[in-house]
């Protein structure tokens, strides 16, 4: 039984039973579901994803209410999050209909300068059943029905979700909706399984039936699980989206021109969801002197008047309190602003802004602290700003605020950011990760455990697919998408040339 | 100093000095080369790859002669291999010119059902310097100038090669040619470094400057290095192409119709390069009775008359002798044919065909033995053949020989093969891996350590690239390929739609 706790009060509201039985049984049921998903074909899987979205919509009021009670994130935010999730299912339905994601490639038999070649036809095929770890901070968008699940099902991979302990009732509701959607599309096998608990987390990563893992969470847990996946007798891909500092650099002219506005935006971005976003700005690198001072004042003013916020769970609130107390005690660090105190009972976090000496930037100070804490660091020259940025190493995002007069310096910052992060933000803030074709949510370690692939956006589907090549196989034994004349036209590469169909 | 040995005699012909100095220096020189390769742009890197091919051609006679003296593979095979290598450089030049490999994607700012989205532009960017491990069995195609090096340089990643001890002089010659090609293209930095030795192999995988590893070799060494890469403070991708049994299943009608022809093809494929291909057929699964007997007889006849062949090195010849003696002593295994004996001196391997009882298929019998040994197994029913095929687990390839009358059975074999290997061959043999767009050379572990990507063919370039996304970045600060109007047209996805340019 898993306790479903209200983080606003700390009270256990209900106890949730294991929804789908023993882990071995859950994994065993995923294997035949692979054949069913493959047999459905692209059009059938697109219909299934849409039916899943519809089934979530039918339960919208209930899902949002239960998720709010379990996470304290508020009905408005959770409503938006559910809309994002159903939109994501629709996007992957469109990806399937288009079909270019298969990378279907036909090289007819012929001669090449390196000799004759047989008829070769390549496309991407699902890896097999995969495990998805629900994240605490997005109970609908990075959990049972989130981007990992949607992209894996689209690829044709059955999913076993390790539900997050911080929202078990939400997880059960969402899993029921997804399975109802599958049944509405004529699929009665276990395309989505659900399990809970730390012991099952470890067993899942090591389970022979699992062919890949999707994870969103901390560096500590993510690395431990990645190491387990790599140490299997048959290592499998581990797609972990871990932690990042999400550096923000403000150039001098931008700071002079619109310091108050930048400061207000920074405070709002850092407070969003009580600082519990993987893209929360963790550090702002500001010009010393009056230009930077305007930003600083705008940030501090907002944080001092900000109330404590409900955090996702008692464990997370405790980790935040512990983490910030370590930061505060670090030599070279001073407290610049503190928000409202935490009430008794429940899981609360007090917003906090710290100033740091550039020389102090190592250890805890350059690592993510999950929650509403922001570090301010000042620079006195372009070189110093670049050196400070390098201290924070690879990450998910880097943000540059610059005006026309900052152009030369900004270009150097962009060049460094391109080499070290997955998304470069210009005159904006890193929170907000749009579900779209061009999005990339990832970055070199420790931002993610696999920098080559994204966990958000249409290309997230690539993580669950591997190529297979058919040599001289007769037309009628080939997958439809590799026949000379497929049933439905799709973009393919034929004899070296891309041929567009849409 | 590394000894350059003639495997036909076992005599050390020359001693090769470390060509490019201390490993830390080699790696340090790779980092500025990254900037140079990126600055060259796609057209500049295409010119560089062609200049490298030209520099190899200028040295063709010398390279083939030295490689033959070091490997015993013979001038004809090595000439073909060099042609393959220069063709491969040309193919990647074409991949660069086309530009679709960048996956350039533009989503203009707008509104979506999930809310407003900023301007987002994504493309693939080089990972950074990478290490490539030369393989003993393809001194020109999977070594200093092979597919890993060509695809990494095309991507914009400088390469540090761990040259194989079995052909050090060839490696030095090839590295000189590649650097001369780079200089001809105006690039004077260390785009290709070369080092040798077991100690440097381990240091290279752990070196902070290295961002990915390409490897072709044994399961034992590959797994050890993959584990090292995964255990780094910052884990990096390890693309290991390891071992495979390359199963061949012959269906009953095909066996009856053309048993002698299939047997002759099987023997030739297994003897190619003295069995030292990663795609060597390791086991043939044949129908019991007269149909299978014709294949068996044709194989045995050819193997009994085959001479011993020069193997690549004394270490490999010793491993082959040891491995086959273990197989011969396994219960349930009988020797069916043995080729010519090995002369004194040098590194030799005797061709060998073994028969195995289906019940004996575990342990050594289902794992690759590098060299000219083939296992024959008989089946009495479709179910038994499928069960035998499953015993061999995942692999690089699976081959099916079938006629029209075998169609139902063949479809079941193809379905199983699609789920377990990277390339499915129909009425052919697995040796021969064409360099083309549709080729896939890879497969689930232990065939490779990363089943998502190939080490042969145009898409091999994807291994050395990671996505980066620009949010609201002004046109003039974006990479050329992401501007609304790029200098040279290329295929991109704009606002969700692929737009073809060629």
C-alpha cells in the first residue's frame, strides 16, 4: 500500500494498493503488448493516442482535483499541464501519420564505386517494452501519461511506469484512462503497466523484459539507476533527465536598459511552481555596479514579499531546507533576500536569494538545489563572466540577456552555450518547455545521461527505436513502409535522395 | 616503440615510435581542432574529406603493401578495402553537402493548443573530440581512416585514434595521409591524432577531453571499455561493435532446390578473410534429412580442401586455436570437417566445421569464435528451428534462405529476426556490408553496445552529434542553416512541415 499524502497538511488521505500486481507479471504482460502495438500500425497507434487523450479529457475534473490534493500545484497549473499532455498525445499521433520519423530508406540493388550492392531497405523498429519513471514535479506531463509514455507508445513500445510516491492516486487514475483509451482503439493488452516503490524501481531497471528506461529526477537517483542499467548483463539505454543550474547571463547594456524588467522576470521564473522545475534559473550572472543593481533590487523586492510555497512532498521540502542551509553556511555566500516563513504542518519551502563570490563557485554552489532558491553572482569584465559561466559546466539551458550594444560579448556567450547546453534562450527565461518539433530538452551530463536525444518534443520518439535493415527481402515480406509502393505515401530516402510526401 | 610484425612469418619487421607524443598532449590538441572543424562549415569539411581521400589514393601502393605485410590479407582484398574507404569519405562529403543530417528545424513563434510558444530552432551540433579504436581485421576500413573516423570528422568532431597493435605502420601511414588532406584543405590543427597501446586505451576512454568512443572488436574488450565509459564522472556514449553469430537458417524447399549452391556460398562466406569478419556466418541451421545433407556435403567438401589461412596476429591465431579446441571438446559437438594444417612460424588458422546437437546450444557454442569456424545444427520442425534461432539471441545479422514454398515459415523467421538483429539477409550471406544510406551495421547487445546507431553507412554520422535548440535568438547570431534564408538551401522542417531542398 502506498500512502497518498496532502502536502498542504501532511495528512495521509488514502492508501493506494498495488494496481497491477507483481512486477514480474506486469513486465510479462508488456511483451505480448509489443506485438499488438506493432500490428496496430501507425494509423492504429495514432487512433489509440487520440483515444487516450479523449479518455483523459473525460476525467479532467477528477484528475486535476486529485493531482492538486496530492501535489499542491493548484488547479490552474494542473489544468494547463493536462492540456499539454493531451496536446502531446495529439502531436505524436501526427508524427505517426506523417511517418518521416521511421527514416525509411530504400537503396535498390546497383553498383557503387566500392562494388556492387544488394537491395537494402532500412527503417526504425521499436526497441521493445520500456520503463518510465514518473517525476514528482509534473504529475501529468512527466509521469504516467507524460512525454516519455506518449513517445514510447507512439514508437510501438509498451510502457511500464514506476509511479511516483508523491502522487499515487493521480497515477492510478491516469493509468486507467490510458488503458481505457487503448481499449477504445481495440487494444486489450497491457500497453501501460503501473507499479510503485523503491524496490520495484531497482528491479525494473534490471528486468530482462525492459529494453530502455526513461527517467526524470535528481542527479543522485538518476545516476544510480543509469549505473544499474549500464551494469546489466545486457546494458540498455537509460534516458535520464537530471539536474541543471540553468545559468542566466545579463549583458551590461541589457541590464542598463531594462534591469527592473529582467529582475521581475527572473524572480517570476524562479518562483514558478515553487522553484520545482528542471529549468528553474539557478544562477544569474549580473554586471557589477549600477546596471546589475537594478536587476538585483527588482529580484530582492519580489522575493522578500513572496510567501512560502507548498512543495511536492515532505521529502522534497526537507531536502530543500537541508540544501539551502548548506548553501547559506558556505564561505563566500550571503543571504540577500528571504520570503515568507513556513507554517507548521505540511511541506513548505521559503523562497531565497543568495549572493556568491565568484571564487566560491564550486561544490554545492554549482549544483542544482531543487526549489525556490536563486544565486546572484557579479562580474566585472567579459572574461570574468565567461569564466563564471564555465564554472557551471554543462546544463539543460543557458540564457543570455543582451541588447544591440552587447552584440560582441553576446556572441561569445552564445558560442560557449552552444558547446555546453541543450537550449540557448535569448532575452527570455528558461522555464517553459514547449512541446514542438524544434524543442530540445536535454544536454551533456549531468543535464542528462544521454545528450543525443530529447525528452520533450516530436523527436523524443527516436529514443525508443532502433534501425533494422532488410537485404534482398521480397516486397511482400517487407514492412509496408519499405515497399516500392507503400499503402500510404510517406517521406522516404530512395537511392540516396529524400522524396517528400505529406 | 610498437613492433610491426609480419604474420606470415612472425618476424618483427620494424619498430614504430609513438607518432604524436604523450596522450594528454594528443587530446589537448584535439580541443582547438573542434573549433577549426566547426568554422570550416559543411562545404569546407566536405572538401577536407575529399582531400583526405586524394591523399590516401596518392599513397595507395605504399599503404596496400605495408598493410599486406602487417596483416596478411593480400593486396587484392586490401586494394578493395582502400577503395571502400575513399568512397566512404566521398559519401560523407555528399552527406555534408546535402545537409539533411543536421535535422534543422524551425518553429516560428506562435500559439499552440498548449499555449504560446517562442521561436525555436533546432539542429545537430558536434559532441566534441572523440576516440576511435582501430580494429585488427579491417586495417583501412575500420581503423585510422575507416567509417568511424570519416563520420566523426564529417560531423565536425576531431578524432584521436588508438591504432591497433597488429598494423602500426599502416596506421602511421594512414594518419599522415589524413593530416596531409586536412592541410590541403587549409586546416593545420590536429584533426586526427594517433596513439597506441593498452595503457593508452584505458586512459583514452577515461580522458576528460573525449566526448564519445567508437570501437570495433571483441565482446570481452568492448564490454570492459563500455563499462569504463559508463563509470566516468561524466559518462560518454560508447559505440561498440562487438561480436555476433550471424545465424543462417535454410528452409526446407530452398535446401531441396539448391542445397549445393547454398553450401558453396556458405563455405565461401565463412572462409572470407580467414573468417575474420564481424559478419562471418557462425552457425547454419539446416533441415534434417536429405535436403540439409546436400548443403552439409557442399560445405564439408570445400572446407576439407581449404588450406590454413594467415590470421591477423599471433594473438588472434592463438585465441582461435584455443577457442576451437574448447568447442571441439564440448559434449554434443563433433568435428565434421577440418581444412589444411598450420605451417610452423607465423599466425595461422585451420578452417573447421562442427556439428552440434540442439540441446548443446549454450555457453561457448552460442558465442562468436573469431576465425574460420562454422557450426551446423539440424532441425526437424519449424518450431524447433525457431527455438534454435532464439538460442543465439540478439546479433548483427540473421539470414534466411527460402523459396516460394517456404513462405509461411520464412515469415515467422523474418518476424523473429526483425526483433533480434540489425540486418536481415534474404537468400544471401551476411558478409559484405555496403557503405550506403540504407545500411545498418549494429544490433541489440552483445552485437553492439548501442543498438540505436550504426557504424557503417551514411547515418553513422548521427553518433557524433547532439541537438541544440535556440530560443528567440536573432537571425544574425544563429548558425547559417537555421536562418530563415540560409546561404545554401537544405532540407529542413519548418513549422512542422518537411521542406525538401536538394
